């Protein structure tokens, strides 16, 4: 913590009272000013970040700039804005004065400029102009399509395609996922999923898993495990207490669901992770090596009594969602062998930034490689086993942070 201003105050004879170690509550006696000065550790995985965000105006602004950077293939800038937003999310009170931020980590010049603009003028001109820009609006519309990432969207924008209508008229051939995303379920897939919907889908997935492999367990992961009330999808992790029994489980679960009309779309990828072959836990991507199924679920609407029969799908998806007895929901299924379960659970609970920070902490501070499969100690040249998230935090020399406080 930079405390030069504080020692200056002391020298100038302005008494400063520290009331709490983490929230330096400072009173400048004899002046009108009273404010909290904050101090937080620099890695998000050392902090407790609940959903009770006291600085949503500031964090929304920084998150928008992060999103815009990520969509523009500027990941470095994106992470910088995400880290800055995460620091503000961890503060116990709203920020009202720039002086409160002195000494805080991860607040670069650019982020500080945005924060100052908002504190002084009530808004950031950069955020407002980004929001209004044709490019940002088009990126949002096009990446809102299931199966369309930043690169594809960018290519289309350079061809002058900014809207769904322009895309439909462009004659582009879309892959199966994109067809589902743009022609069939665009509105549904861009509507938040509630916890109640997640629970209903969880029951169905539980039934499917139980039917094809009794004893297998299903765990809700992702944002809902962190206590979020809505999400963009529903994520589940499946395992079996006996190592090896989970092999080949995904195709069986998928056909059970498919034969009962629960799936509008699915794409399964096979598990390719083998410790001995791949060496240290540094796979090219930490999230794509489990047996994994990206799907679109057909969720029956409660009030209509629902149906699980596949209906003829309209070709252009213009049928108002409210008139259908079901809605489409993105569901992500992951199967893990029980020996990797704790790592998978930790890696798939998020948030994305919390995960990134855990891996950065492991690498930079502990000379370890953490993935959703394993933890490798580079100094001891061996894998560190764990059967719970608590053990992994302990291996990493970190205080245990429960899921509800990983909302960085
Ligand atoms: N994950 C990650 N890195 C990624 C993508 C995902 O570490 N690049 C992990 C963290 C969260 C988990 O996988 C599930 O991913 P999402 O569903 O995208 O995140 P979420 O937190 O569940 O967000 P939402 O509530 O919007 O679904
Ligand atoms: Mg999710």
C-alpha cells in the first residue's frame, strides 16, 4: 500500500485513525473530508469477492471496455480492464474519491482515467462512445449468435455485415451451430437463464445420468455454483466414484436425452487428456480436454405443462418465444474421472478471471502448473494429488475461498 499521503497527513498534524486493517477508515480531523481508503491483495484468488458489488457503475464501465477489447482481439487490454474491475468488485464500499484508490493493485493509467471520468462527470466519454459505435454494436449482435466468435464476427463486419438480416441476405454458409444460433434460437439464447430453469434442467440431466450409469454424480458448476441468480448457460460436471466407470458415459447420456426430445443441438468432444503422454499439466487450452458436450436444451415452459416431444422447428425462428411451450437453453456437460474431479470442479466453477488468477498465482508465485485436470509442482517435478478444492488451495498456499466468494 502506498502510504505516502498518509505519512504526510501525520507530519502535517492531521491525525489519522485506522479502524480496520483491511478497510483503512481514515478521518482527517479538523477537515470536512471523511473517507474509506482501501487495501486489497493483488491476485483475485487471494480476495473474497461476493456478488454484493458496491461499485457496479464503475465495474460495468470497465467490463464493457474489457469486452470490447476481447472482441477486438486485444486480450492483453481486456485482461487489464477485467483485473481493474475485479479490484473494485472486492471493495466493501462505493468509491467516491480518487484518493481512496491510492496504492490499490491492478489499476492502470487507463482504468484510473475511466474511473476519474465517472466520479467527476457521472460518465466516461470513452465508454459512451464505445457503446454507440457501429463496430461494437455489430460485434455484440454477431457474437450473440451461438457458435460465432470474435474472429468470424470481425470478418463479417469487414464485409459490411452488421445485422442478422444482413447476414441472412449475405448468402454465407453457416455451420450447424451457427444455423441453430442465428435462425432458430437467437432470442432464446440471448435471454438470461434463471436458477429455477437451471434446477429443472439439473433434474433432467440427473435422471439421464442415473438411467445410464447408476451411482454417477452430477454437480452444478459455473456461475450458478457461485450463487448467481442468472447465467448465459447452465454448466454440469459429471463423475463416478469408481475411476474408469465414467468412460464412454457422455454418448450414453446424450442419446438418452436426444431420444426423449430434450436436445435441440449437441456437439460432443472426446477426452484427450492423458497425464503420462502429455507431461506437465500445461495443455494448450485448460478447458477443452474433458469429454464435453456443448448443447442446446429444449426446456418446457412450466405454465403450459410442457412437452418433451420434438416439434417441427420454424425455419426463420420468428415465432414469438412466448407462444411456444418451450425455450432453448445452452447447456454445457463435462465428464471427469474421479481422480481429477476436484481440479475439474475448481476449474469449472469460475469466475473466468478467478481461474486465470489462480493459474497465474500457481505459475508465478509457486512454480506450479494448474489446470482443470491436475496440479504439477515444477520444483519437485511431480503431480500434487487432491480430492477436494480445499486441498488444492492448501497446495497453492492460499486461504480457501468458497465458490460464493469467487465472483471476481
Ligand atoms: N472457464 C474458464 N475459462 C474460460 C471459459 C470458462 O476458466 N475461457 C470456466 C470458468 C467458468 C466455467 O468455466 C463456465 O464458463 P461460463 O459458463 O462461460 O462462465 P459462467 O461463470 O458460468 O458464466 P455464466 O453465468 O454467464 O454462464
Ligand atoms: Mg455458465
